[in-house]
C-alpha cells in the first residue's frame, strides 16, 4: 500500500488542503478531487495542451505534473480566469470570433493565451501563433483562435482607437 | 494512461537524493522537469517503485556566472530560463536562440537542461548544444563527482555515460570567446516538434578574420548527436568563402549516417544535413564578424 501525502496549495485563489496518493497527476486532482472539470485531458503525454493550467503564473501541462508537486504553489485553472458571472474579455472574444466548435481544446487555449497576454499585452501575430503552437484544435483550423486573441491584444493597446491594422 | 502506484520523496539536498538512490537502487528514478519521465510513467513504460523529486533541491537550480566568462548551470535550470535570461543572451547566445525550438512554452516552463541531457533523445537540442559549446557534464555520486565531456555523454538512443548511482548535477560552459559566431538550424514537421535534422555550430575567427576554430554538431540524423570534425576542417585556418562552406556541408553529409523512420527517409535527412550545415555556418560567419 502506497502511503498518501498531505499537500497544501492555492487553487483559483482558494486555499486547499488534501491528502493523496503520489501517482495522482495534477490534472486528475483538479478534475476528480476538486471537481474543476474545465481542465481537460486529451493525450496525457504533454502534446495536446488541453490540460494547460497556470502554476505560479506560468503555463504548464497539468498531465505532466504530480499533484504532490503542486504543494506550496498557486494553481489557476480555466475556471479561475472568469469573473464570478459571465465571461472575461478573452472568453468573450473566443465566442465573438467563433474560435471554438466542440470546445474540448478551448480551456487549454484560453490558459495559453492568458499567459501570453500577461507577459506581453500587445503580442504580434507571430508571437500569438508561437504561444498557441503547443495546443491542438481539430475543429477550427486555428485562424479564428488567432483572431480572437489578436482582437483582445488590440483592445488592450493604449492607442486602440479602432483603426484597422495592416 | 495513469502511472502505476509509487512512493514519492522530495529531498532538499543532493546528498539526501543520492542516499535515497543508493538505498533503492534501480527501483528509484530521479524526477526533474517531468516532461519526458511523466509521459513514460503515464504510458507505463516506466514503473518506478520510488520517485525522487529533485524540484526541492535549491542548489540544483540556476546559473552561476564566473569572472572568466564561464557559466555553470544547475541541472534543474529550466529551458525557459535559458530562453529569456539576459545573461545567457550575452554569454551563450546560441542557447537563447535554440530554446525556441524546444517543444512549447508550457513544456519549456518545466523541462530542465539536466533532464533533457539524461533522457538523451537523439533529436533533442540540449545534447547537441552542449557539444557545440564544448560543455562538461558534472556527475555526482555518494563516492564523489566527475566530469564528462558533452561529446562523450550521449552514447545512443536514450543512453548516456551516467553510471548507476550517479546524478547529473550541473553543466559547465567554458567562456564564449570574442569573435565567435554561432548558427542554429532545425527542420521539424511542426514548430516545437522533435527535429528531423538539426545543426548547432560555433565558428571562431582570429584577428585577421580567418577561421581559428569551429565546432559543428548534427542532431536528429542518427542515434546520437555527432560532432562533424572533418567538415569544419574545410574552414580552419582560412578566410572562409562560400566554396569552403559548400565543401564543409558536403563533408557533413558524407560523414553523418542518417536513419530512416516514419518521419523521414535517410535520403531526405542527408539532404537536410547538407543544406542546414551550409545555412548554419553562413549564419555563424555573419554573426562572428
């Protein structure tokens, strides 16, 4: 019988204590223990990006971390990006630009895009494409996703006066 | 798709980690950034009885800069640090540039130099970069520590010179000389994928603009990164023109045995070796002068 390990972390600004088997991945802990099912599991080997979460503000794969490794750290899931009611600017922009169809990959894209915009509020198109290159989407063809992120980046520009961008 | 049960320990020091490894032998694995070990465990290709997590060992993280220009990088220093650090951009610009080709941001935020070297994927960037920079790999065991030249570290697919009971603790990079240029080229199916073929090189010019020395490493082509020594002989001691670059590229192609797999044929890889060698050396010459 493998022993369980107590951990203490912050998830979406909430303090969480738990005791679990070391083999539990961070993704499974978020989904099955905390019922934060917005974090999706696709490939479970780090390729698809659906399980992206923020660990101390940096985007990471939740399928490639053990939950016990998050002990003492702060995790933000897609649920933590939204205001109490409604959608945040990025989520609204995804909706407006039809940047999702089935929606399975969307949480991972939102986390990756959020991390990018935190680091660089005005990323170039190329930078946006690079930032989401680790996320797979089988529906959209990616272009609407890039447009959705780009639109938020444009709105955030101090000189944003609605002029068309070349 | 879930790892089998194991015990988990997070030691605070290297000595503690080594003692745990000695006690548990091959039943134990060291967990660095987890970007290769965790997939193996999720697939149950690896089923260790005990995981020794190195993420709690502060002494293994970060880069130490010495006055003579050399750098010592702790094994747990993450790819993203090398990508974004101004110190690395100044002292080892080849590394900064090459990091953009290592998987994706989410992986680079966790993956480590030591983990990648120990995993020894023949298509990975780190083993080749360390050879190009003439780095030494520092291995420690409870019996002491030793250094292995980067070129003697990767022995084959997923195989290294690490002996049982040893832990890779650091990578030592010698000073980057003045008038050193660098080149890095890689072809992969998609951005962030493992390389079909990649080239990492440095070219040192003397005061008169002639090539004093050069190191060129081909990776992704065979079962380990290869130092193309005969190729760079075409450059040494002369003012390098395009003819010399073409000779070097042709020699690299002739000397590096390429593998065929479902990603690319040996013939295609060979053509890549030649084309990318030419491009990388051209970049190196421009950035040196």
